[in-house]
C-alpha cells in the first residue's frame, strides 16, 4: 500500500475550506438530515488519494462505507468512494475530498499512461518525476506518480547528488569538475553521482570520467539514439537518463533510444480526472 498523508495534512486541507463552518447548510437548516455521498469516475482513471478523501469525510463526521485503493485503474461509471452521515458532515467534506481525488488521480492517470507507453517499447525502462511539483503539494504529487507506476527522481536536495552546469560554473567548469569525480565518490559512497550534460560532447566526457549516471537534457530522440550507442561503447557501466520536454506525445520515442530512465515534469501538469459526486438524503 502507498503511504498516506498525516492527520495534520488532512486537517489543514479541511481548515482551508471550512474555517468558520458551512454557512449555506446552516442557513438552510438541513445539517442534521441523514444522507449519502458517492464518488464515481466519469472516465477511465487511475485512482489516487482515495484514502485521504475518505479520511477527510471521516474527520468531518461521516462514516466511509466503500473506498478503492490508490493505484487502482477503473473504467467510467465505477464507484470510487461512498460515505454516509449528516448533511453537515457530507457537505463539509465534499469539495475537499473531490479536489484531492481529481487532482491526484489526474496525475496518476497521466503517469500510468506514460509508464505503459514507455514499457511497451522497453520493459526495463524507469519513469521518474522531477521535483517541479507546485509548492505545498509534494506529498500529494509524489503519492500520485507512485500510484501511476513511476518513482520520484529526487525528493529534494538533501538525498541525492545531481551536478548541473550551474554547480560546475563555480568550480572552473565541467572539465575541472570531472577531475574530482573519483574524490567525490569516496566522500559519499552510498550515493550515485549524477551529472547532467547539455551536449553529446559533454555526455561522453562525463561517462568516461566515472560518473554513475549521465543525465541528457533536452536532446531529441534523433540526437539521443546514436549517442546512447556511443555511451554504451565508451562506458559500458554507465546509466543513462533523459530529461527535458518528455510527455505523453513523445515518451515512446524517447524509450526507443535505449536510455535507462525517463525524467519527467509533465506528469504534474494537466487536466484533473473527471469524477462525479452524488449527495442524497437517506
């Protein structure tokens, strides 16, 4: 099972939408009437954050009677989540639960589609996401890409070593940095050294210098294919990743180049899933 967000996260989501209670339900005088809420897919969807949506409803006073697990792919018309409770509880949790489901499932669905496309070409390829999620949404975004079958490329600056041109410019450029790769490996033996290349020439230098991973940025599939073959020849143990501009329209083409890893940001951005909600008296 995928990880779940904390109670503090759930309570923060509710507080954002319901800081002083539900004025409409109060004025209509319907708060104590019993009812049921049902969330249903309107399209083929990979579900994510159903557990968090359920906990939102529970914290608002409802009782969950059915909940699909994150990572489940369903067809249009499938029930995702059901709960019963008073109108007060159902209306309090309605939109927060729906927003979590729709945004997270949108990311999960995009991810699942790209993972399927890439692995149909190269079953051994890995699809990973960048740290370009919108600030404040990382926990939801990372759960969503994992529900779709991908993994995070980097969770943050503290847990990986990824050297960009913006780093090497402070130490005299790429060539001077590459002279220090062996020393860098001794300083952090439990981490792989990943170095980004902007050109084929840089990629070849990085590979033969002993980096663990060369990350090829913004190279087209046409440029990548011969370069990957050359890298495999010159540095047989190198891991090759490709980043920059990879999306559902070209993931298959990038997978065909023979790279080991596709690094994407596009998973985070796009249309939320379309999920219907029914709230009725019981």
